[in-house]
C-alpha cells in the first residue's frame, strides 16, 4: 500500500503509481518541449522568504476576501479539466473539498460533471471558467446557466485561442470523455486522423477571433463580475482595467498552452500597472507552476507593490 502523501509532490507520485500513463501524462504534461512548465517550477524555487522574528504568532489568521467572499486562506482551486479521469466523483469531489476548506472553486468549462451537478452537491462558492466558442449562442447559454445556478463570477480564459500542442497527448492518442457542459449543444464526437482528439476538438470549436473588443459583448449577457485569466504583461493588465474586468489572473496556463512563454508574474519594475489595478479593483491572482495543480492564487486586495 502506498504511503500517505505529506505534500504536493507526494500526491504527484501517488498519481503516477495509480493512473494509466495516458491520464497521468495528461494531468502533468505541458506544451511541446515543456520549457514553460519547467521554467514555472524553477521560478517558484527561486522565490525565497525574508522572515521577521519575535513577532506574536499565537493567533494567526490566513483568511482573506476575494470579490467580497471570505475564504479561509489565499488559496483557491483553479480551473482544471476532466477530473473523472482521476476520480470517479470528478468535480463533485473537488467542490466538496473546496467547501470543506472554505475556499473558492473555479469550475472548468471542460469538466466531466455538469455545472448544475456541481452546484447542487454542496454550498461552496463557485466561479465558472469560460472559453469562448465559435458559436456565440452556446457561449451565452453556458454563461446564463452559470448565473442561474449560483456561480459568482465568470473567469474568461484569454490565453488559449488554440489548444496547446501537448506532445505526450499526441503520442498517447488520448481519447477524452465528451464534454458534459455542452451535451445537446455542441457535437464533441470529433475523430482525429492522428494525434489526440483533445487537440482536434478544441481547435475546431474555440473562437480564435475573440479579442478585447468582445469583452463588452460578454459583459452585456451577464450580471456576474468577469475575471480575465492568462495575463503576463503590465500592458494587458491595464487593458483589462480599461475594459472593466473585475479582476485579473496572472497565468501562462501552467505551461500547457505554449512552450516558450515566461513564467507567471510581472517583472518587479512594472509597478504602475499593479498599483492601478489593485487600487481600482482590489484583487490580484497568480497561478501555481503545474498545469493541473495550478490552484494557488494570491489575493492582494489594497496592497501596493514596488
């Protein structure tokens, strides 16, 4: 019997021992040569902490606020797809874990449970991740369903107009379950001549023309706040502010979208964009290095960065 994991790396090793190789590669792999994925991990290793000593630590409170919702710690569950490949309960189990930990879950549009099933399973605060389809009517229906089922925000993924070339998935010829959230709305029975049907499905259905000018349309179909995920530059942070986003998520898709993007984070000298966004919107998020474990988001409400 495998030892009980004591940290995240332990869970990764347990997954390697337990899951079929095809699914393990799907959860842990990155795009092409996986340079960005590796750089993400190395960038986090370069972060060090300068402690202050002799501070009263008898009562520690890690709780924070995200879009007005109180969570127990500045850690949330980022949108990751197809949880049933790892657990029979899929995203329902993830949502219950979020509820138990009093934090927020972002449900992936590519979940293996419907957004209604996840909404009904527990009282966790939930956001809904959105990739825009070529058929805008389907996108609008998904947004309306999320709003009607109590989701508190829309997380627009802006960094994946096309699916990343994940070579492990191509070699494994991975076949994915049909997308539950678009059953009856969109045909997902796409057969690729070679490689994975994951690539073929994403690239044939997503709208590569969606741009900053279309954020107004998205805002017009929902009352929910919109967070934009996938920013890596201060210019895009300012652009998000201009179009009225309620928050931003700094992310390079965990290295799963493009091989040569820089690691998640703004250069230290780019303080103007940070300060303007924090003061105007009061939220900041950054993703963790691993593509399928990118669940560490740091809320920096009201803070100034130098």
